[in-house]
C-alpha cells in the first residue's frame, strides 16, 4: 500500500469537491499510528488489515463477534431523524478544518467528505466519529477493498481495448491518470409489497373482410375484465446516497457481494477517501419506490396476461420497510483525451469498469455503411 500513501498528494483538491464554502470550523482528526515506528497505518488490500508502509508492521482489524450487518427499521429511523432535526443542525454541513497531527497543516473537509489526506506530508486523516454521529444515520456495514490499484488499472486497460468504436489512438495510448480510492455511501431498501389492480385483458383475433382483390385479414381485440392481488418482496435495492457522482455509472457497477459486508469499522477507511451520505434516507426510499413501481407495473401486465393490456388502477401497499446504510469501495479516475474530460469508475470488489470514453465517428460511419451494403445485398438476392 505504499503507492496508496504516495498517491494521496495527487488526489483532487477539496475545493474541487464542493462549492458550498462557509466559515471553517476546527474539528478533530483521526489517524492510526504504527506501534512499530509511529507512522500512519493504512488499510492493506492484500493483507486485509492495517499495515505500515514504512516498517511493515501489521495490525489485524478487530470486529466484535456479537455485531452483524442487520436490516434497520425504516419508519422508526425516520421518526428519530425528525427528532434530530428539531434538536441540532447537520454535523457535516459547511467546511471543517482538521489540524494534521504530524506537520500541523490544516486539512479542509467540505460537504460530506469525511476522509482525506494532508497535502503536505500525506498523512491520512478522518473526521472523528462522523459516520456514527448522534444526528446521522449510522453506517451498518462496510465492504472492504479487494481490488488494488494495479488490478484496477489492468481492468481499465482491458476495458479500453474492448471498446470497438473507440479511436485507434485512444486504444493505443490508453488512459493516463491516477485512481482515487473512495468509499461511497449507499442505502439498501427492502420491502414487502401487496398490489391490487384492475384493468382489461386484450386477446387478438382475426377476421376476413372484403372479397376478391380487396379481401384481407384484419386484427381485432377481444377485451375482458381483469383484476387481482399479488405480493412481491424487494430485497437490497441499492441506492447511491451521494451527490455529485456519476450515479448511472455507479448503478451499472452492480452486482456487489453485499453478504461480505462487515460491521462498520473506521480503521477500514484508513488511506482512502470517504464520504457520508447527502441523499437522505427518505429521499433514497423515494428513488427505490420509483423502481419498484415500474417493476410492479410489469408484474401487473404479466398477471393480466393476454396479447395486450389496459391498466385502470394499481394500488400498492409497502410494508415491513427496512434499510441498511453501507459504504462500498470504488476506484475513480478522471482523465483527459483531446482536451475533453472523461470519467471512469471501477468496482473495487469485482473489477467491473464503467465510464465515459471517446468515439471514432469514422469507425461508426464505416460500420453503418457496411451494414447498409449487407442489407442491400440481401434485398437484391431476395428480389432475384
């Protein structure tokens, strides 16, 4: 992990992460001193433990055997959030400054960033106890980094080479840049749904009309009433709980091995950037509900059956709603190609890559012309 410590000075400045500048407040930093030499320990992906990049000392992570990553009651938590709002303001709003315990420089934390590094000496710092603060929904589980920076880069190389319509120069030069390791907040939503529906089932049938040259078959629809009730359980619907990130790209990184999540341990964040949520739990459920409603409409059509359907009403009850607040590991990189900025993200447990890339319009045009030529050839043979 020595290269992890090295790269922290290359991370984007905190000014680039948020524009909500306010008067800074002095906070408390958090680091993990090496018991061998006193340097800052960092999470080692290979050892899955804290490791000193200087003397090699390893400290095993300790987890309470009685703790598990459990589902939490959604309604009860919303009630608790309402109480917090009436008592105090959001702890992570605005700008905080943390003095570096090694060189004394001030490290700024903006918005929901909770883990960073000193730009002068590279020591990793975290805002103390933000993830389990009294007025924040605590983190239930953390999924550790399993893919290191080297493997993430190789996955990116393979991804670039597999882009058929990428410019040849881009495929040859590849992507130049440094990955940032980031723990991103997510909500998972579970719920049992009971759906009542009514509508009409449409079955096609054909009649022959006209005579002679005007004779033809006409498709018609026979409609019949349809109504019913069914239940469906939605499990671990993942919602990105951070703003200012490429949500569609992050959604495409699924699936995640969520069963491997460990109970929250702040030591697992050592050496990486981390954020707490800025998409509130209730808003997260609202996003999930839109997905559930879309899936349930498809279910209703399937239950109605027939060749086509008319839906008059769908009434869904959401019961036994639970959630988990998770931190999932991502490698993120921004890179330039012909003066344009692109962004890629890598699932740090599966090495799945998603991102933006340039297109070769020459290749696309040639592909279209080839397709038209092939189609025209088949049409000509068919006419013969």
